[in-house]
C-alpha cells in the first residue's frame, strides 16, 4: 500500500511518461521526416526557409495562404458574432438542437464540405440561379474580375464562404455560452454608472472585456484551421495553392534519395515555414483561451439568469439564416447522391443506384460498409488512446499551474498543441518513411492509419479538458480521500464523474475528427483494405467520370460519413454544458 | 433521454455491423495460397468479377495498394525500394519505366517465355520488349479539342502546334503538368520530337511551351483536373466543380470514342492527330524487386494478359488491348469516334530516361 | 502527549504561501471529546490550519501531532457543501460507509443517518435540489457515518441565514456530544462558536497573525 507521497510520485511519473510518449509519437515522425528531407536535399532547415522566401511559387502560396486565412477569420467573426449574440440573448425553443445544427459544420469532414460547396456554386446550381456564378465567373463576378484584375475572384469567394461555414461554430461556441449565462443585473447595473451611460460605453466597459477574449480565441483557431485547410483549397480553388496543397502535390515523391529532389525541397521548406507561423499562432491562442476561461468561469459562477425574452424578427431571421446556411451544403450532398445523369440524354433522374453500387464496392473502390468499418476502427482506436492521453496531459498542466510552475505548464501546453501546427501531410509522410525505415512490417498493420489520427485529435482533447479540469474544485477529491475512499474511488468520484460532460464532448469530437481526417490518411492509406470513408470520397471524385454513377457514388460515401458524424455529434451535444469555457 | 440514447446506440451499432453484411471482397477461405499485393493506380480494367475469378481459380487473394497515377506508382516504388510493400506493379508507362529499370525496382518475369507473350502486338512491344516488364494496355496520347468551339467561333482547325499560340486560343488551353501527370509527360515527349522534326531549327519545344504559357494556358497537376474541370469537350460539364474555361486539352486519341460510347454515339470532342503530336503510351506490369510472392505475381500477369481479360481493356480501362486481333468495340460509336494518329512520336525509351529530368526542368522554366 | 486526554498538539513555527508568511508561532492542543472553536477574522488562516490538521497542507516549519488512534479517523466539512452531483443523497451518504453492506443494510444505514440530521425520506433526492442547510446536513450525516474521532468544520454554516445557522449549530453540538467526537470548528461568527463549542480560542491569542494574510484563499 503506497503512502500519499509515494502515490503522488507514481502519478507524477505516469504523467510525465505519458507526455514523453506523446511527444515521441508526435515529434519522432516529424523529426525523422525533417532529417530525411535535409539529408535528401542537402539543405538545413534554415537554408530551406531561405529558399522558400526566394522562390516565387512558394511565396505566392504563402501570400495566398495568409490572405485566405485572414479574410476567412475576419468574415467568420463578422458573421458569427451576430448569430452568437442572438442565440445567447434570447430564449429559443429546442436550443440544444439549434446549437447542435450550428455546430455540425465544425465536425463535418472537410472533403464533404468541399463537395457540398461545389454543388452550391456549380453552374446551374443554387447560387448561379440567383446570378452569382462563382465557378465560371460570368455575370457580376466576371465583371468584378475584369474591373479589378483579380484572378478567379469567384473561387476565392467560394473558399472564404466555405471556411466561414466551417468555422462559424467556433465563434458561437466560444461566445454564446458567456452571453447565455451572463447575469442580466450586470448590464442593468452598468446602465446606472457613468461607465455605461450609452451603448458605446457599455460595449467598451462591459461587452468588450467579457467577450473580447472569446472572440480572439475563436479568431485564432479560425486562422489556424483556415491556414492549414487542404480539401477545401484543393477542390474550390484549383488554380491556386496554399501551403498545404503545395506540400500535398509534392508529398508522394518527397524523401527519396536522388529522385525528385525538388519535391523534397518544397516539402521541407514549406513545412518549416508553416510550423513557424502556426506555432506563434498556437502559443497566442493558448494564452487567450486561458483568459477566456477565467472570464467565463467568473460569469457562470455569478450568474443565475437564463434568457427569457422571445426572439425578435431580426434574431429570427439571423438564426434561421444561419441554420439554413449550415445545412444547405449537406442537403446538397445528400441530393447529389441520388441524382444521376443519364449520359445519353443529359437529363437527371433520381435513384438509389449509386448507393447500391457504392455499398457493394469493387476492387477499385472499397465498399462503403468496409470503408465505414475501417473508419470506425480507426476512430475507436483513436478514442481509446487520445482521450486518456489528453486527460493526462490536461491534468499535468493543471497540476503544474497549481504548483505555481507556470513556465513548465505553458511548455507542456505548447507541446500538446504542436500537432495543430504541423502539416497533416508532414505527419503522414513522417510516419510513412519512419515506418518503412525502422519497422516495415508495420506498413501492413491495419491500425497504422489511426496513429496520425491520435496525433491530430489529442490537442483537441486537451483544449476541451483543460478548462474543465482547471475549474474543478479540489474539495471534491479531498473530501473523497478524507472519507476514506480508495485512491481509485476518490479519483472516480472526485474527478472523473465531475468531468463527464467534457469527457463525452471530447470523445465525440475525437471520433468526429478521426472519421473526417483526410490529409495524413491520404498519404498513409494507400493499401486497398484500409480505405477510410473520407479517403474513399476523394478517390471516387478523382476517378474519370465517364460513367455517370461515379460522382453519385462519391456522394453516397460522403453522405454516409455525414450521417455517422452527425449522430456522434448529437450525442455529444446532449451532454454538453455551457459552463466549462472550453468553447468546444 | 433514455429512448434517445437507445435509438442512438442502435444506429451506431447498425453502422458498425454494416461492415459484416456488406459485400465481402476478401475470400479468406479461398486464400489458401496467400495474398498478392498489387501496386497500381485506380485500375478500372479489373472488374470485380474478373478479380473474383482470379481469386477463385488461383487460390490467391488480391490486395490493391492504390496510387493516383503512373508517377505515383514510381514514387511509391522508389520510396519503398528497400522494403517493397507489394509484389506486382501495374501501370507504369513507357515514360516512367526506364527510371524504374535504372533503379532496379523490377525483377525478371517468366511470362516473356510464355506462349501468350507471342500474342502481344509489335506496337506494344516496340518501346520495351525485355523481360522485366510486360505491356498490358496502350493508347496514343493526343490533344483533344471541342468541335463546338471551333464551329461556333469560326476558329480554324489547328494544322500546326504553333496555331495554338494564337489569339483564337488565348486562355482556352489546358495542359496537365508533365511533372505530375503521365499523359502530360507523354505529350511533352511528343512536343520534343515534333519540334526537333519540324523545319525550323531555331525554335524548340520549350519555346513553344513558353509561347503557350504566354497565351494564358491553364496548367494543372493531373489529367482529371484538366479534362473534367476545365475542358468543355467532355463529360466534365456534367460534374460538380466544372469551370469549363478551356476548349483543348491533353488526353487520348480514343477519348472522343469513350465519350460517344457512354453518351449513346454522340460527342463533340475530337483529336488533333498531326504527325509527331501524338505519343503511343504503353502501360506495363512487372514483378517488384524483392517481392514476397513471385508465383502469385506471375499468375496474375498471365491472367491480365489472357484474352478474356485483356480484350476488355477498351471497355474497362478505356485503353487498347495489347493482344493481336483486338480492337475497340464498335458499339455506340466507340471505334468510329476514336481517332488514329498519323504518326506517333518515336523518341526511344532510353533517351526518355536520360533526358527526362532536364526536359522537366526546362519545361518548368518555360512555363513559370 | 498524554494518550488519554490530548489528542492533538499543534506547534507551528511558521506557515507560508509562496514567500508570504500567513501566520507564525501557532500553539494549540485539543483533548479527547472536546469541541473547540477558533474565532478570527476572514482571511487570517483558519482554513489553512484545518487543512494542515487534515493533512491537505504541510507546515512550513513546525509540527502537527495527532494521536495515532485518531489518524485516518478525521472528518472534514468544507465551507461549501461538497456533495457529488452524479449521486443521490443516499449514495452520497454511503460514500462515508467503510464496510460493504447488503442492500437492505444500505437502506437502513442511509435512513438512520438521515434521521440523525433530521432529513428523513431524503434518500432518493438529487443533491442539486437541496437547500444550503439541507446540503450541509447531508454532508454532516455522511461525515458521521465515517465514524470520525476528530471532525473539522470549516465555517460550515456561513452560507445560511441566521436562524438556520443557530439551529444547525445546536444540532451539531448535540450530535457530537452524543457520540463523543472531538471537533475543531472555525468561524467568524462568535454566537455560532458559542453554541457549538466547549471552548473558544481567539486567533490572535493562539498565534502571531501576519499582515499579509488578509486573503480569502487562506480562510
């Protein structure tokens, strides 16, 4: 039987062991990929970055990346803030369902978002029918291009619209909970004070301090996700590359000695620049999220008020508009899976032929049930590893903060978020060449594709669990110990049982992200029996479509993935509380 | 809440169990001889029925490792040279094969001693007839253009590649990059030969490519993007993501025939078959050096070259069969609308291997 | 230390948080069955003292010596009632039960505990539906079920109204006396201290308070 001090030592050792293992899992593939690429190219990391900034192609890609990320972030905030405001300030029936629907975009696999938006902007599609031709850029868009000299403005607008769609829920999930739980007397009080005499002063002295950290936090994350966007850029702006698509084009032949050295140079230099930029963004995000959590805790601790006003017309229009925007691309994917072109007449008819074909599969295209099973295996494996690892990392950070070791805590937090700064292509490449080098037998290991999923999803678990663990009152655990409960029971009742909601939300998001993971899987999953649903969608879309069934088959696979993700997410929403301040 | 949870759980379980009731493509009971791993691109030629038949007859199960295209196959073979991940490769073409041979990525196959090998046409054997790889399909790479555009806009049918650098075609051409696309690479080789064979000693292929770039041509990373997203002459206009800003692209001389075949004998796409503007692409299968199951690979090569399978190349893989006495089907205008090249480019495979790297560099400089 | 009478002897030279001294030269002893109250202003370090006795904190310099019979028999009632929201009232109480019980025994135990604190028929209630006073009674019931020999009460009634505080204080005194449980009660309400305890100790009499300890964290 261990005494408390020994018990603590065991816990601390286990925590550090887990962190080291996670870092090894994350950094080793990256490290090996960098080592291999520097060896193949003969460049150092720094000289590769120098080359990056002297090459027109890479500079153009960087400019495009920064521009699309910045503008996506700006518009996401501009559109998301009013929606969050109205959601938080009024009483809505079925608020949980509304929140769930508005949050679905965030967990929708990016390949599905790309397909949905393609359908939205297609010639003859919905937007085209109201005179907005974003794809062929005729009409108003064409005029804009001519007048401004801007190349492909329609594609750029489509990309921004897709990013906004994707990231809108970030703004809402960070801001709306604070608004929804804010005590109305805070607003009433400030009206009687000089600092709140008019709307501008109230914005300055009440709303900005309360909401700015949340807005900033969501903006940072929006920037990070838009910056590293892959599927959307690949499909919506085919004439332009961001850093991620630039790397993806070269990824297949990178890291090979004396062969296509140029691709290795591109991947090395681009990934290092991306890592640098995103690391800065992540460090800043972590700081801002902590501030947001603090404010949110204060608000929820002191609030008793629940919104009781019915929404006015403007609120209704805004929220209904948001819901329509959220579901429209997904509905189009579904319709597209049963809408089949008759090659002879070029008319369309509705049928489940493509579903049947996709369900049965072939040697060229994995059957949907098989791909679905693979996806589920990966996501369950990811869950089994990422959830406890993420919890342990979060506990460690909270413990270090409690012991006043702020710098160490920040360092561990940064380490946990490194995967967000990494290109999925680099992660996949690193694992691939690492495995081939050291453990070639692992290449045929069925669970291998889950490894990048674990790397990519663990940071999200940390981002969700950490604020919740920070807000846990230690008395619950202390009381349990003082009641004489065993350490395991004290841990269960005093910690885990109280973290039920963030655990479920983490689990659902982990599974959703794993199901939709595309970039790293695309590099790794090249063995027929491993295809996940998201890779299957891209494979089918990449096939020559002489046969009119091919595209609906891709949409059938996409719709399957969509349903599964939506179900998982609905379950998570049932348990989500708005008072942990994680934003997720 | 409880009811909702139960419903959700049932839904999730039924999704999970769906895998058990889906179409099973792994005949594990029949894999008494093991599993054959094949590295290929998305191969349409092998229908499920054909592969199932192979599995049943040979006792080998088949597992496909899929890459995007020919170049992807070579990349994977180079990357996994020390630890091959497959036994057999299907899909390297004659612009990539020599690189594979030079890097010892393949080993000898006994099929070249098989009687079936004698049934392969001379056209298919011309680029390479050694024992390290066996051709299994072929097709001439051509420029395709949209006849509607030519007719509607009163544009002259090109009689020289230089016509494409004129105002009529400004911004209306799309080419897949030869760096990442095998048809693109094949066409690049054709342009080398074309301009070496023309009457003008002062210009070469790269001057032409530069002029093409200056004429606002669209360069893509692959055939699919060029043909489907940009080209107006094909099925692309019916697919999502279509832009339709180009009326000429690189494809195969039989592509118009394929269009007609699927559309009931109608197409508005046709090919430019000027001498030396086309390149006979031959695709190969070969045993990967270090393969674990050579017997299985040999069995599959034999199967792939059997009349039963190979004769279906035009319908399943949209390419010509390599066997004597085989041709494109006449159904729905497939053969009728497929164009025959006047004279293919005839640069030797060894020269392709030697100079491809510098050609690609020059191409990149010309089109940057 | 006399095993019969003095169960706890505290001699803390110094208690610091970070580099700030919270209090110093604290001397205190408690006898068997005795209920003492420590009375002092908010933020002086009373809670910290209780946490040190419970082993949740360490001294910076000095000793807290508890009779061996009393170690592992300490109960603690926090200022805010610590009830586990995922468990019912009855199940919260059973957390204090040291032995495995059959179902009928569990039901009886819970019923008796609730009877003791004047909350019959509360066993199946959700803890989130309890008032402040009811919650603290449940906490008390649970603490008593664990059969403590020394009960530490950290301003247990501070969130209640005056009448409820008095009533609970009387009940607590009665129960502790009945069961001969020693207790240390900290409060800044002198009347409550007078009701509940045998002896009141004034903070500035038992230690050297620090000027830096005007901080609610420590109390």
